[in-house]
C-alpha cells in the first residue's frame, strides 16, 4: 500500500472515530437508560417475588397458629386477626366457617360474604355456597337449598359433583330414598367424581342398602383419521 493510501486510511479511521465519539456523546445516554431500566426491572421483579413469598409465608404461619388453637373462641379470635388480601380472604372465610357449631351465625356471615364477593374466583364462591347449604341445614327452606345447589350443578363447574352429592342428600331428607340412591349411584359412576368422593358415596350407597357399581371406564381416545 502506498504512503498516500495509508494516510487516507488513517484520516478516514480518525474521522470515523470522531463521528462515533460524537454520536456516543449525543445518544449514548439512551443505552445507559436502557441498561438501567433492564437492571432495575429485573431487580423490581425479584423484589416483588420476595414480597409475595414473604406475604404467603406470613399468612400461612398465622393460619397454622390460629387453627392449632384448641379453644373455639380463641381459634375464632385468632382467625379474625389473620391479615389477608386477595384470594387469601376466600380461604380465610372458608376456615372461619369450619366450626359452625361454635358460632353458626358468624360462619354463615363469612360464607355469605364470600359468595357475594364477585372479585374472588368462582371455585371459591361455589365451595362457599355448598358449605353454606350444609351449615344452614334445616334452618334454610329445602327449596332454597336446592336452588342454591342447582346454581353450582352446572356442566364445567369444578364443584359440580359436590353440589350433586348434596342434592342427593336433599332427596333423602324428603324421604325419597329410591331417588336419592339412584342419584348417588349415578354420581359414583361420574368420571369427574374424584376418588375420595367416590369412596364416600360408596359408603352412603351401602348404608342405604344399595350396591356400589363399578366405575365406568374412561372413553377410548378417538382414532386419528386417515387423510
């Protein structure tokens, strides 16, 4: 390479360096801000995760301390003092209604509040409604209890099979033993019924003098079509 060419290359490189330095001075702050945002965002995300974990741990510890109280009044007071927010309030309401014999009115009030809280997931509200029917018992007209359970006995609802079980027991309360037995037998064959529920249903069917049927096998998967 000739001397003039080397000189031109050096000048060109110098000009490029000057332009790069000028561009960095003009726009380099953007890169710094981006880096800070990325690092800050990651740090904030980790902080949020730590806060959520700590909140869940505090809630769990407070619940354990409350339910370990052997005295019903002390347990109720401890549960009332548990700090909760979000879906934690749903779990807390269900636990407050776990011992209705101590304070039935308070148990029903906690369940009613959860049923009416449309900000909570439907599964919690359905479970609270089923529990409310059981707690209210004969203090609530049978027709009203049936209507409440029918609202949960809807295809696709996770608590549907529990609602159907309680509806069968309402038939038994009406003296319709054969209808109740038929409903329980149908439910024990329901593929959506979990194992624990089927075991309970089997005991109820046997107690009523019925025969527990074998669970229906799952439907075979459809064969792939040939294209």
